[in-house]
C-alpha cells in the first residue's frame, strides 16, 4: 500500500488544517499568498465541514470545495482531504436520535460540540459511508489530492441501547458461549452470572464497583467499534484511489484506542501533540509521543496537529516563547516526522476555539507567530531532501500495551496514585535525561534487535507476551521491569503468587509476600536512593542478587532492586535522578550508549539516517562536543568538533 513517502516525495509536508468555510472567499487569495511565503505545501480540508457539504439529508454542496481544490493545485499546495464524519450536522441528530451517543448515566450527548456520534449507530454509519463515497468519487482524480484523512481524533464512548446490542454481538464473537464469558468475567463474584445474552448491557452507572472484566471488554469493544468506522471509510476511499495513502490522527497516550492495532490499518501513522509550554517536562513528553508514534509507524510518521502558540483548553493557556515552536517542530523531524502540521492555518474569529492559535494568529502576518512559522517553513524546505524517509533504529525498547493499561486502571485497584501513563513518562524521562534514545514496542513484538528492553509497568500479560520476554532474555537481551508487572492474565485474573511464576523465576523472586503502596508524598529509604509511590515485600530466590535494599520500616533489609543475570526488577519508583542513574548503568552494561557523550543537561542528540540533530531545550547558550567536521544544514556553516547553541537552538549536522 502507499505510504507517507508517496505524499512527501523528498520534502517535508508543512501546513495544517485549513477551514476556509469560516471566512469570506476574498480571504482565500490572501491565505494562499501567505502560505506560499511560508513554504506551506500541504493543507487539510474538510475536517469539520459535514453541515456545509450536506446541508440537508442527501443534498450535496461541493462547489466551494471544488474552487478550493483548484485554488490549492494552481498554487502548488497539496490537499489532505478529510472525511467530515467526526462532527455530524444537526439535522442528523434531530432526525435520528439513535446517532447520538449516550453516557454511562443514560444522558444523551447532543449536537452543538463535536464527536457527537454513536459508533454503533446503523444510521450514522450509513450517512458516513454516503458522504465518504461521494467525496472519493468527486475528488479521487483531482491532482491536488495527496492523502486522505479519515474522521478526526476518534474518541467517542457510547453506552446506548444500540451500542449494547453491538456489544453483545462482539462478546459472542469473542467468547462463543455464556459459560466462557462468565469464566472470563469472574461472574461467580457478587452473583453476576449471566444466563442469557440479552441480560448483558454496557457497563452503565452502578451502585458500587463495576465488574472489572466487563469494563475491560467494553474498552476493547469501544476501540474495535471505532476502528470498524475508520476501516469502513478507509476502504471506500482506498477503492477509489488505491495510490493515495490514508491516515487518521491519534491522540498521544489516549486510553481509548489500541493504537498498536490501529496503526496496522493505516498507510500513514499520524498524531496530534500539544505539550504545555510551561511544563518543565514538555520536551520529554514530546519525545515520548514522537518515539511511540515512530515505533507504531515503523518508520516516518506525520505530526498532524500542534499549536503554533497557545491552546484554549487548559486552565491557563500560555503562548509559546520565541523559538519554542521551531525547536519542538524540529524535535519531531529528528524523531522521524516527515510532516509538520498544525491546527490550524488561520486563527478562528468565532466558535469554541477562537482563542486556540493558528499559523496566522489574530495579529496577522506581522505577528510573531506567523513570522516564526515563515522561518520554520524555509528551514524545513532546506533540509527536506536530506531528511525524508530515513530512519535510525535504536538499541532500547520501552514496552507499552493498551490492554495492560485498561486492565490495571480498574476502580478497585490497590492505589489510585499509580497511573500507567505517569509511570511510562517517568521511565522514559529517565532514559531521555540519560541521553539514551528509545523505541516503543508491544510485549509480543520481536525484541531480538534490542540490547535493552524496559517495562515501566505491564499489569496484565498474555502467556505469549511472557514467553516472549523469557525468550528475549534467554537470547542474551537485558530486561528491566517495574513493579506490578505480570500480576494478571488477559482476563484480569490474578496469577498464582501475585505475579506470574515464570517472571518470578526470571527476576530471582522466591515469594512476593505483599504489596505496600505509598501515599502521596510518602517515600521509602533504600540503600542509595529514596523510593516513591510503591514498595513490595519480596523474598529473593537463591539465584537472585540484591542490587538495592529497603532501609528501615517494615521492609528493612528486603530487596528494592533485584537482579538475576540480565533480568532486573525494580519494586519501587526511584526518585528521578536515581532512576536516571540506575537505567543509565543498566544500559551501559547492556551495551547501549548515548548518541553523544558528555551532553549538557537539557541538550538532546538524535540520529536520523546520516544526520545528527542537536537540540538545546534550555534558555541559556550551551557548547556541545561533536567530534569531526560537519555542515549545519540549517545555516550552511561548517562545524568542527564543537558546537554552540543559543536558547532553544537547533543544529542539523551532516558529516
């Protein structure tokens, strides 16, 4: 199938969502002028245009879109054409109330916002297919078309009666019999045994804790139903234009999609990324999302949305300081992005997102935002041929699985302080601060190419995943795991001993006696560091070696960090500096090293193909050792052995 390289053709796609229907047509020519000045070569059209395209059921108004497609082509700007199905027009909900989603309390989510569709509604799917098919038929041969963008940020849960009927069918396909379902859900607990499929509903509001097996399957079902909607539209446009790549945009670390599975259905993997400019870990969080997206794509990927300035949905929405938009955009390119795009081109004057920034802000073309966008466009054009479609595999993989996250996020867990995304961020941050480049992988993926595999937490693991980890270590790999890993199987059934016996043997654990979660702000002393969030009462096996022990309290003298051969187990969350130093030590032992040695704090070095990206995430100038002679593609300057970067500075070095 076609991929991102079919759309980029040796250039970095640069642009963003364009919503010209919000503006009079005389503005369009001014937009094109500004786009060309900023080296914009791609716009996304039609994301939220359903009411404009289909003002009444079955009617079509394509004239305005025809003119826009022609205008873009005439000016050398490609179009990522969206299906508008994320935001149905008001007439649909009015005529077909069953198309509206229902929350777990039985309340209907009405039109007036967006994402107000039931993924299970036959009527919604009918209308979505009709408008998608007509778009494909009308524009499939248009020379401006470079990519299809299906829907937008799939994220809608639905507890409605129609969803319940689809849920029952999904469960029948998964389990076959009610006996198998009752066994998987553990319905012997609290008298929940089902004797008829009709008794099963979506997990609506309950008097007390819901059945965690039912909730887990509902999350799986929701991901699958949304994926069905995506695939149905994708197949329509793919039949009309098999040569045009198809994408939809993920949200970073969002709980509602099994993005590993979704990525397999996309020609181009895309993500929306909005770090907070005031977040001291904004650069690291961006790197995490970029690493995960690149790994899902297994190569180049698309930054579908970012903000050129402030967003409008945080409590306080801070602008990006001068230079930060450029820095974070080039960070994405360093980590594999072949497209750098924004929401949106021109900042809206009306609507719920009128204070969300655009590439052209309310200040217009003289404003700082557009001037920085213009500078970045010139730089991306300068490096495009050198960068696109290149990829550098890394020596370290961080494991992540949505099913493990879903299972561990149940209401009746041991500690609400333990949050799966926060743990993933903490472990990835430690590697990032140690200047160690990482990929992400699913626990059942082939891990043999990695020198080090890191498991922040995988509460639930299939037998296949466990055997994969064992085989990885037997094959000479180094594995380091965090706490609460391998506790349950795929049905959220606690494994004998509180942790799978094969993993206990692997890590040198004889008995896991008890979990000791910590309160917010509480810590445990260990030999050389303090642990936070969690601790465990572990008895080691004869083969286990204690790398760090608890000091004082109930766990005095017991293992905090345990190792058996090349397998490490960390039963607490070391404070950040200690976590960084521990993982750096393990990485060195495994043969994984930073791209550059002796990097200053806050400076990032990333290899992409033959190029070396060096990024200064600090506000002060830094000097970085870069052995050898290089040419900086951004400036054309020659760099010999040493590089000075100013505030938020970036260099793209070619040997």
